[in-house]
């Protein structure tokens, strides 16, 4: 593993830092995954995303009914 320094706009860095923190991700791992996706034929990020998507699809769904039912349940009408 190597330590590298990059120059980025402070606003972009701050937003990305908050995004990573809010989603429990490390910035360095996200940058590494991005770099791999750019230089590889089948990006690792894409593979990880598809695996996560498949796990979500396998989860039990919750029937909420119609939009009207949802509005009634939460007092939106």
C-alpha cells in the first residue's frame, strides 16, 4: 500500500467526507474502488454494487398498499 497526496477542491472534499461518514465508508477505499473501475474492464465497484443489489432483492418485501393507504396511515390527507 502506498500513501499519495492529491489536490482537490475543499468544498468537494468536505461534501465527500460527510457523504462517506454518513454511509459508514472510508474515503480512501471509495477512491481506490473508483480508480480500479476506471482502469479495469469489469470494475470492482460494479461487481460489489450488483452483489449488494442482489442481497436487497432477496429481502422480504413489505406491502404498503396504495398511495391512498400510505397517505391515510401517515395522516397526509
